[in-house]
């Protein structure tokens, strides 16, 4: 089989992950950006044949992600050295994973006989423990959401309560429709990565905040919709009556954190980390937390066991007479 051009091969791979694997739009967009960078790097080095890419080429590209001055090649076109910005270890690892996945796909399609990226490992990412807020700070954050008697205040309180009460991602929350919430059964159906759905229990606080928002907040916001901005089935609405954007929801959490004097580092994912950490500290099984968070592997969830272990060490150090 004749190999397609690199650009066509990338296009075929993106169609594959979008249609056949059903990856989320944001994930496909990230793959597209990462592979565009790879294509620019190859083009600047006069590599235009998919079958001509060698393991050394992929290794040089991987090195250039952290240090754009590296990864050069004698055949690089004069005057076409790319001024790409250096990436963090986590971002560079994501790009390498995208390139490895692309080349694996090209090999499976018989476009290449050898996978040049098979032995190229992503850079090591320093393991960072997720930062969880103490429950007292969560309460202050929620109280800073605004006056629940107003439409905006009711919406913002419901948003923050739902984020912390279910541990959902911000993209999952803004993607919710009204019918996804069952207040009688105290459950909510969220659609996560890869369009996978999961049923989550809805606590009394979050359920009550959503009920108040549906009664007095959402109808008022829906009335602001004009023209093409129709509320449709969206649960959370913006000030113009259309579905609330991810950025707008992020700004709500950020504003509440600032008003609660929690600093600039608190965002929606902080609430997700806090949700998982508080569950683990309360004795929840790691497998249950995995299901609630929608992690495909329990390995991802096990980082919260380290958080709990750190908390135990702090208690031990402060309480036991022989700890010091």
C-alpha cells in the first residue's frame, strides 16, 4: 500500500479518533494542535515522506519540545528554524503521546512497515499531589457564590455545589441538560471523556441548590435569550440566556474563591480534587472513588491514597509523643 502524505495521514488519524474511537471534541482538538506542531517540525527539516521518518527524528522532536534549540538536523531548511515555545514536562509528554499514537495507527494501517515512535518515551512528569481545600474553605467558597434569592446567585451557588458535591469536571457540568438531573431520585447523569456516561448520587445540599436555581434562577435567565441564543435544554445558562460556557463557569469559581480569600489558585478542578480527597479521608474505597470520578484506570485515582497518607502522617507527627 502506498503511504499517504504526512498531512493526509494525520487527517486520517484524527478522523479515526473522532469517529471510530469517539473521543471528545476538546481531546481531538488537542491532538490536532500537537500533531500540527509535529508536522511543522518535520516540514522545517525537509521530511515530507511518512516512511522516511526514523526513530532519531522522533527522538529529536521529543527533545525539541522541552528545548526548541535542540532537535536540529543537517537537512533543516535555511531560514526555517521554528520559534516554537518550550513546553512543560506535562505538555511535552502529551505531545509525545499524540505522536506515538499517530505512528502506531499508521503502522496498523500498513502505511509504514516500522513504527519509528515505538521506543520513544514521554518525558518524566514530576508527581504532584493534588491540592485539596479543607472543608471549612469549601463552605466559605459556597457562601461566596452570591445571594440565592437572585437568578445569578442561585445559578452560581448551584454550580459550585454541584462541582464539589459530585466531583464533576467543568466541561461535564456545563454540558448538562435539565433532564440529566433527577431530583426525586437524587441523581445526575454526566457525560465524561470519550462520551462515557456515569450516574452520580446527588447530595442534599447540591440537590437543594439545583432545585432553587430551577425555580427562580433558570427561568429568569432563559427570558434573556433573544434571536439565536435560545436556552434549549441546557441546565446552566449564561446572562444572555444561552448555555453557559466553560470559561464563564470557571470565572464563577475563581470569583467565589477570591471573595472567600482563598487566593488565585482555586478553580473547578480544585473542587474535584477536594471531593475525591474528602471521600478518601472519610473511608471511601478507592474503586468507588474511581467510578465516581470517571477514571478509566484505578492508577489515576490512587494518587488520592497518597494525599490521605500525608494527612495521617501530619496527625501522627502532631499527636504521638514519640513521633519527633
